[in-house]
C-alpha cells in the first residue's frame, strides 16, 4: 500500500490546502490502494501465512495442555496437603479431648 500512496503523492493532481499542505486522499483512492495491494499479494504467501498461524496455534495449545496438567498437579498436591493438615488437627484435638477430658 505504501507503493500506492507514493504513486499518488508524486502525481500533481492532488489538491493543496491554503497552508501548503497536501489534502488527504479520498476514500475511493484509499479503497483502490487496498484493492490493488491485495491483488499483488501472491496466494502462496497467504497460504504460507495461514499454515504458520495454524502451527503457532497448535504449539500454543500443546503448551496450554502441559501447563494445565502442571497446575492441576500442584492444585491436587496442595489439596492433599490441606486435607492432611486438617485431619491431623482434628485427630490432635480429639486426642486432647480423650486424654485431658476437656
């Protein structure tokens, strides 16, 4: 698209403001630039880009699965530790009641 703009700015047909600045291009000019730019893109380039995106998405999915397993393992371990601590506290308090008669 940069090429399209460069061609436009070099032509003397665009208008200049009273301050001496070039007026912005019309919407139809910009639309033509976009259309022409897309027509110059090779289909192989688009296919290659889409394949790269698919590969990156697959890699990201695999990383997410790995980290999800890692996090779930840590959560399970933490829950087990909490259960052991609660159970220990419960049994210690029960033993106190049995032996002390409190």
